[in-house]
């Protein structure tokens, strides 16, 4: 899914989470989601200051993964990392 979860406060709307799956259990819909981590708040603040590129450049994966740019990809589909 990857659908955003919004919170409305007065006239403001913000994304507070990302839905990853849903299913029905005993007649109720169950939604599996995650809260957005603090890095999202830092990224949004950097965007407002016009400094988002320097923040994004420091986010290097620590799991041995390599960063793939769009023009470097292949037609094999999504890539997943194992913990």
C-alpha cells in the first residue's frame, strides 16, 4: 500500500504515518501502519530552510546497501534488504 495517513487539526493537514497493509478480522478492518520517524520532521524543516539536499546527502545506509540512482537501475523491479 504505502498510503499516507493524515491528521487534520483546524485548517492544517499533516502526514503522520504510512499504511502498509490492511485486512478484515472478525468483521473489523485492521490497518498495519508505521509512524513517521523523527528524520521526516528534520527533512521537512530542512525543506522549509532550503537545505534539504545537504540533509538527504548525509542519509547513507548503514547495512552495506548501495545507493542506486534512477538512471543506474535495471528492469528487475524493486530491491529489498534483509536484516
